[in-house]
């Protein structure tokens, strides 16, 4: 065990000790999420936990910890690999280096629609990605939605790549996102999320990109009221279980956990779709303009070199081809 793993293990054991100090009997299994209490993924995790408890007649109890209570996503990923945390709901980004297959759903303009993303992640391509986690002490259980990310700007609608010229667009600190925005025709400006609002007020940046609920909850629509539906990334998130925890379950309980995870997906999607509709109504009432007529095919045509760079192995290219080739489902 290297030093980092030793520190992570120490944190896990300290966490378990503190949680178990006032308990008698076996501790509940721990599920970590970085999002706040009322976020769709957290609500889906609570539904999943209640279903597992009911179907196992209380043999398997799961306690959900939102808002990074058990650490950042990178921290909880390490703890899950070591068996200190039992379930994680995690964005694909922290997994990209560890499990290259998880990078594929993050490729821009890969999915034609939300329905296409859901169909492929529910199908063979999604199962191939989840199965790839097993080599890294994780059991991939399901994909949860993270919404469609689109570009929003202070004063310019984006219909086609030419409209991106000269714009400074905030991105996450990610090589893929930097290259994506620059391929779309704008200048990418990495910036922490908390600085975005003021950055647009001060003219440091001309806009940013995110999903509709984040655009609304951050109040970014107040200073960047033009939301262009580029829908450039529809990367889903992952619900996974520690392999060590999985192997401690009885075979029948493993089946319950796997089935409850699958069943939680449509629950999460209903909550997510409702949240998107609610957020859209809020920003529209607040004066935001939603631009629907975006030439996504023109943007997608610029992504082929980027797809080649970030899905450079034959296995990853086959996965991209499998996803791109699946029939479109509208949503």
C-alpha cells in the first residue's frame, strides 16, 4: 500500500469508527453523493436505499450522505476502492484516468439526444463501461443523468460555430472541455465555479456552459440571459459499489442491490426531467431567452479530431462507433 492509500485507509477507518461509536450491531452501508439534499441523484439514492432495505427485510441497510459529507468525489472514489465507503454516486471525470472507458460518454456531440444517451447507456455500450470498473475494485451498478450542457452568454445567441468566434467561455479545469470549446470556435477560460457569476459581471468572460438546473440555481441567468441549446455534452454519472462490500453480501442480497439500482434509474430520470422543466420556467420568467435553433450538426462535424485524440485506442473507438451507430430515441 502506497502512502496515499494508507492515508485514505486511515480516513476510512476513522470515519467508520466515528459513525459506529454510538451504534450497536452491524453498521449500515454508506452511500456518498457530492450533491445537496434535494438533488435528483440524492433523491434517487434514498429511493434505492429504501428499496434495498424493504426487499432484504432489513438485512441490508444503506445510509445516504449527500453534500460531500464523506469527502470529495476523488476521496470517496479511493475510499470505495478500499472498502471504507460502500456506494458512490460519482461524475465520470474522476474515473477517466482510472477507467478510460468512462471518458467516452463525455465526448462532445456524441449523443444525438437525451433519449439516445439513455438508450445507449441502458444497452450494451453502457454495460461495457460499467463492467470496466470491475478491474478497479468497483462494481458498476447504473447510470444517472447529469443533464445536457449548453452554452449561455451575456448578450449573444449561438446558432452555429461562427457565433462562437471571439467569445471567452468558462470551462471546468479539464483538457477535454478546453479542447471542446476551442473546437467549437470560442476561447476556453478555465475558472472555478464560484467565480463565474462575477466573471461575467466584470467582463472577464462572455459566458459559460452547464445544464439548465445549474444555470438556474447559480443565478447565472441574471447576468447571462441567452441560453443556446447546444447540448454539447450529455455525460451521465455513475452509481457504483465497492467490490469489497459487494463480496461480503449474500448472493440473494447482491441480486436485490443490482435490481434496485436498475430500478432507481427511471425514478431518477423522472425527478431530473421535472427539475429541468421547473428550472426552465424559472429562468424564462426571469427574462432569459432560450435559443432552440442551433446547428448541432455543424458543431459535431468539428469534433472528429477531438474524438480521435480522446478515444485513441481501438477498443475506445469501437465503443464510440457502437454508441454513434445506435438508433436514435427522441426525448
